[in-house]
């Protein structure tokens, strides 16, 4: 499946915050979730919104409270994604 450049950039930003020993496994997991979401929605390409959904879904519940701070760090407005964090 194709990924747009902005989605790839966000994925790499997320991976940059991931501990090195689990970075490769995290990338594989995030790509799989994002591509599955895009496929379920009938999309041919993974976009930023899909990466955000995959990121939130794959983040353990205990770590989710930190996601709004990271979203801001990546230039995203966490209020737009609050519904995903609840």
C-alpha cells in the first residue's frame, strides 16, 4: 500500500520517540495497523489521519495520557484527536 509523504514523516517522528530496542517492531506494528485501517476504509493510500489513529490504537493505555504532549511536539492539535484518546 502507498503512503503519502506527510504520513511517512509522521511515522518517522513517532518512531524517533520510540526506544531503539523496540523501534523496528513498533514500525512494523504501526504500518500494519495503518494499512489495515486504510484497507478497511477502502483507501488506496495511508494518510496522516490514518497514522494518528494507528498510533493511538497501538499505544498502551498507560502511556496514552502523554500523547497530547507528543502531538503538540509534532505540530498537531491534540484537541482534534481527543475523541481517539477517550
